[in-house]
């Protein structure tokens, strides 16, 4: 039997499960955190909990990519959202700001401040859930450049490559290094090299930012890893058995066309991240039942199931989907900011992923989105207990 440590009572019984998925997006992670703060506060009120309540008390599996991996790791360890907001405010410049990094050439393509801050925050311990420092299951999305393939790494003790008798067991990897691997943005940070088996040099791999995989939005990946037999969890599907809450770092499609090579190189990463984010969102709305989510396009609309009168299907009527799905995210376009009463905020500024100059504007957007979108009592209806 898998070793769950002190969490055995939570994970070895069959019960409804809740998943939290967090997108990548650099310093725009503070926008995510403001939305999470609203979720945390509303859950605390609905569940009648005190100030010690954490999102890890509610969600069973928390996963993220890049900046989402930092947040996911903190939450999985039992940190509060406010603690993580303070971490981003205090350390954001050293971790993400392009100008800061380039002024300090000694950190460019070196371990630099990001690795230091992750080590200070998460410690040197590995990801083995049996060590009892984790409060939930955790997924970190990485990109293995050695094999040119996405490597989603979890602390699920049932997983094939998490068996502790394996010399290349995933659970032996230090958490801070794993998160660093997920945040190693090409051209800003050196790749992270991790040796899976200390006695086998061929098990040494080079990793870059998980945001360059198809799973910058890891929602559908988390669904697969929670329910497919290969991963060993086998969580039950169904609209009253599984809830997936997906939180973005802001939807920021580029405006206009590429006029030259410089524009192309500058905008291409954001374009690709946006396209992958939308694709994974559509996957979740196809297999799962979308309860809340923004309009996708003029053909798909929001994909919320409708009744025969064209109205949103009652929550009491089963749509025969595999899970309930909620997607919270900000529209960072000029129009999107205007619609939430923030037309005074510059769209170009809050679309930046690598400058802390606009951290307060991002927090303002995140607060507005949290207030306007998050409705825990309605959206989490069957999962409030």
C-alpha cells in the first residue's frame, strides 16, 4: 500500500475530490493570488472556519506551471494566500524582473536569486508526501529539454515512478529544485539540471520553463492524472464527485500583426501561451461541465450547458459530464479592463510578465476579478461541506 504518511486518513477513502489548477505567467501570478484570496475568504465564511483556514484544507490536489508551480507548492505546504502575496511583493523583483536581472549580470544564466528565494521558502526537503510536510497532493509541470517532452511531476505515492524502491524515484527530488525547473524561462534563467539517479549519469536531465509545454494551463492534465488508472489515484468522475477550479494569470492576446522580426520574437511566447491556455480550457469544458467561465469565441460561446429554453441548465440536472469545472481569469485587453471598471489601467502594462513595476496594477485587476467572478456558494455548490 502506498505511503501517505499522516494524510492516509484523507486520501485512502473514497469521497468527492477538489482540484485547483494554476496557470503560468511570470509576475502576473499576483493576479492569480488576488483571485485565490477571494476564494479563500469565501470558503472560510461558507465553511465557518477561523483564521487558520487554508486552501490546502479544502483542495485535495493542487497543480501549477511556472509561476503557478510556485503558488501551488506554497499552498500545498499549507501557506496562506496572504503569505504568498507577501513573498511575491518582497521577492518578485529578484525572481522575475527583466531589468533587475540584466543589471546584475552575475545572476544571468546562473543560479541567481530565484533559486535562493525558492530554497529559503520551501526548504531543502524532497517532495515525498510521507514526510508529512505537505497538506495536499502537488503537481509541478516541467519541460525536459533532454527528452524534448513535458514532464509533469507529482508527489502521488501511487504513481509508477514514485515507488520509493526505484533508484530514479521522483519523490527524491528537492521541492525547491523542482519548482525552479518549472520556472526556468528560456533566455532569462539557465536551465535546471537534475540527476534522477545519482548512480546513473544517463538519468541526468535538463529542464526549462513548464510554460513552454502544452500545459501552461494544467487543468486537463490534472484531470487525467487524478482519474486515469495509470497514475494510481482512480478518483471517481461525475459532476458531484469531482470539481476542478482553474485560475489564470490573465488572458492577454496580442493586438495587431507582426510588423518585423523583433515584434515576432517579442510577442510569440505570449501568443503561444495564450493559444495553449485556451485549448486546455476548451478541453475541460468539453469533457467537464462548465459552471462558470468567460466567452471563448463566437462559435463556442462559453460552453455552459443550456436547457431546452436556451437557459443555463439547472445545477440540479446532471449533464452527464466527468466533472464540474470553473474557470476564473482576467481579460487584460483594453475592453476587458473597461468592463470591470478599470479603464484607467494600461493594458500594455499589465500584460507584461517580467516587470514588477506594475505589480500594484495587477493586484488591482486581480481583486476586481475576484469580486466580480468568484461565487463559491453557487459555483462550488455540491462541494461545500
